[in-house]
C-alpha cells in the first residue's frame, strides 16, 4: 500500500519531479510545495502519513523549526529530511527536532521509498553509512568535509566551476564558449568533464545538484555571455 505523503522543497522543480516519481511508484502525493517557510502550515492542514522535507542547509540554525512545529501539532506525521551529506550537527539537529529519517539528496528513488516506508512504520529511516560517517567525523573532524558544496567545489578546476555556473544560468554551448573566449568544442569538453566529476548525466542534474548543495553561492556570479553581432564591412574609401 502506497504512502500518503507530502513533498516540500525550496526548489519547486525538484519537488515536483520527486513527487511525480513517487506517484509512479504507487504513492499518494498530496502536494509538492516550494517554500520551506510554509511547510509546517501546509503539512499540519493536510496531515499526511509522511512529509519529505528538503533542505540545502541542515546545519543552519532554524532549518528544522518546521519539523518541531509539525511534530508538536501533528505528532502522528513522520518527517523524513532530504538533504546533502550532513555534518554531525546537521543530522543531530534533524533528529532532535523530531525527524524520523534523513536521506541524502543523491539517493536513488528506491532508497527514498524505503525511507518513507520505514518512517511510516515508526522506524528510524537513516542509512547506516550516514551514521557511520557522522560518527567518524565526530571522532576525526579533519577526516572528511562537513560541507558537500565545498567538497564538490574542490573537485572542479576554476574553469570548470565557471562552466558549471554558466550551465546553471541556462547558457548553451555557444554562449559558454563566447563568454569564456574558447571554442565551442572546448566548451563542450569542459561541460562533459563537469558532468563526469559531479556524477550526473545531464546539465539539468548538474544545475540542480549545484543549487542544492550551495555550490553556486560559493562559486559566485560570472559575467553574462553574449554572442557578438557581425560587424558590417567598412566601405572602401577608394571606391
């Protein structure tokens, strides 16, 4: 029997895509709302079995305030957080607020579905690898980064970071080449390397991952690309 759930995420496109995927797997998705600030009111009014709450900043103060309010007013609703690789502070804050689970944003849909089912059954829905990683970081903070966006940023060269920012801005290969002063074939190669390093299969997935992890905020803006118009030939003074 499918789970009656709600998907709430700051990125409407991601929320709707995830909701659609879960509907195809037989779950009853009540809504896919964009603003996290209104998550509590929406969940309280609709009272699903499970709420899948997306966040890009699990360690930020106040991130899980909606979870606290949901559990206070609708304690029967299980909340599963969907976010980046959490720091110990982030994963602890999620469960302290009353969340029933934590799922990484790059988890396969099967993993998300398992977490929803476990949460509905009253079980803790968190991958053992996440707990192991969190405890390892607590014991040895220097062993691994606590920021997924920073980790991804360090995988890319400065030029690849600029390519990723331009991809996220919706620039096609021709605009990327023009903005960076390189050949279209070179721009295409850079894009493919970025996709490979991020472990995604499309430009849309790369842009979504960069937005989700805060990588774009760290990278900063780049100058917009323009395709120069052809200049008319100057008249021949001798003619």
